[in-house]
C-alpha cells in the first residue's frame, strides 16, 4: 500500500465564532468535556491519523496563526510527524488543500478537519482498509448527520458507491455526511486542475467553494468514489458558539 499523508486545512479565520474573538486558534482550543484532562480540538483528528498509519501530517496555515505550530510542535506529542506550510488567503478549503499537492506527490492523502470532534478514533484506519479493498480513486467515511444545513450530505448506493453530494442543503432526504476522505494521486491531480480552472462566474455557487463541489465534479468526470457508512460514528463541528458550548458540556 502507498504511504499515507494526512492533510489538515487550518487556514480559516473562524468567522462563525464571531468577530473580535480572542484566545487560541480554534484548532488548538482545549475541550473540557468532563474528562480528567482537556483535549485539544484537533486531537481526535490526530488520533485517527496515527491509528491509520499516516507517516507525515501537513498542516496548512494562514499568516498570523502562529500559535498553532507553537502549540503542536513537531507532532511527537501526538505520535505523528508534522510539517507546516503557510499560505496566502485562498478562495476556500479546496484551494487550501490543493496547496499540498506538490508535497504529497504519489502518496495517498487523508483529509480531515481539525475543528470537528470525531469518534471513534479508528474511523480512518477502517476507511483505509475499505479503500484498499475497493481500489477507488476516493473513499469517504460517512457518519450520521444532525446538522444538514452546515454539512455535505452524501448519497450512496447499495454497492457503497457515492452518487452525489448536496452542499449545505436547506432540505434533504439524505442522512450521511463525510468525516474523512482518502484519495489517490489521480484525485490529487484532479483537485489541482479543478482549482486552476475554477471560474466563480461560471460556477455560480453563491457561496464559498467546498470540497463537496470538487467531489461532485470528480463524479461527473467518472472518477470512482466509494463510501463506508459508520452508524456509530459521532461528529461535532465546534465552529460556532453554540456547538463549541455543546462540546464543552459533553
């Protein structure tokens, strides 16, 4: 199996948490959920990377978020090896993630989000085994979704193949969102090309581009995207004041 690199998009400005918020970057917030020791918001993600066998984790930052590398260090505390790349402002997550392409080269890429609490810790490891068996270009780990208006909803058929994604729908009959994506160099090249050819006027999204937009384009281009559903999985995006407060109460 190819070497796996984890990608951590951490270039956002935490606008949903409110203007003028002070304190640490949200990725390294201490989440006190009643355990003996508070955990960093990003720690669930790092646990998944470690158990999946990621050999390197590339953290993509914007200028000014210097507290993130200062707190995370070289990754040894989390059983990982970290590298950091500082970016100029991007159009959105797909463009941030595409900045990793020159470094990941022919490796498998695992994408997760540092401001989403994820359980169980072996979700990504199980997805790695799924993709190895399916040999698809992209594999998604799906979890039940209770906030569709803030999520990518995924339609998957009986064979475990992804049919389409709905991006933050107001109404939907879909019930699954994705926690992790794992992909091959073919999708890395597709992502680079999609970003380089992106035209906001012709796209007419009316919002910031999302990874779900790239995945839909990949499906239209006949890339194979599979999914494994994990009914027991639990996700909590701490990017809003309400969900952050909920995380602290767990």
